[in-house]
């Protein structure tokens, strides 16, 4: 096996580092949630939070609010239904639409998540690394939505060719 310096990933693997950060947070938050009685799957907490602010919402509503794909939200729904955190019913006005809302247990879980917010913990981590993690991540996401990696790569290639 090569030495450590050769195994170090460089900045071209920023996507892997972002995924690693998300996975590390998800793993490290599980014991905290267990301690405070949260049964919501870590990667589904945003759905519970989004539903806590409305009477009901469609998959499309949730996807828009959470800025995630319809398919990703749809994949998380069965587990939330099985845990009896949410219920689904057909929209009376439009039979094609399915409406999701929190159960009483779901509302209790949403309150637990609000009562035990991780904001101070993330603020402390941000201070430790001298960067607002939330702001940096969201700024990167916004910038990539404004101009994707392919466009950036093409610009770099043109710039290199002109030199």
C-alpha cells in the first residue's frame, strides 16, 4: 500500500468530502437523537420539520420546500408512514393528489427536534473551523445551481488553451 501522503485526496474530490461530512453528521447525531427520544430517521428530519409548519403537503410541496428531488422525498415516505409519524390521504378537491400530514406522534417528534436544536452545536463547530458551515454549504449549492461544474470546467479549459 502506498504511503499516507499519496493516499490523501486532493481538492478535486470535494464531492466525496461533502458526502463524507453528511454521513459523519448522520452517524454522530444518532446517539443524540436516541438520548432525547427522537425516532425520526436522521435523514428524514427535514420532512418532519417541513410538515410541522403546515396542515398538510403534497410530495411536490415538500420537494420544493426542501429543495430536494420528488423521488428522494418519495423514498423516505414509507419509513415515516411505518413509524406512524405521518399519514397520507387523498385530496378531496383533486383525487390525483396525495396529502401528507403529521400524526400526533409526528407532532411530538417535531417538538422534540425543536426543543433540542443542534444550532448551537453547529455554531460552535463553525467557530472552531472559522467558517459558517451552513452559509458555506448553501453558498456552494447556490453557486453550482447558477453555473454548473460542466460550464466551469469548459471555462477553465478555454482559459488554459488561451495561455
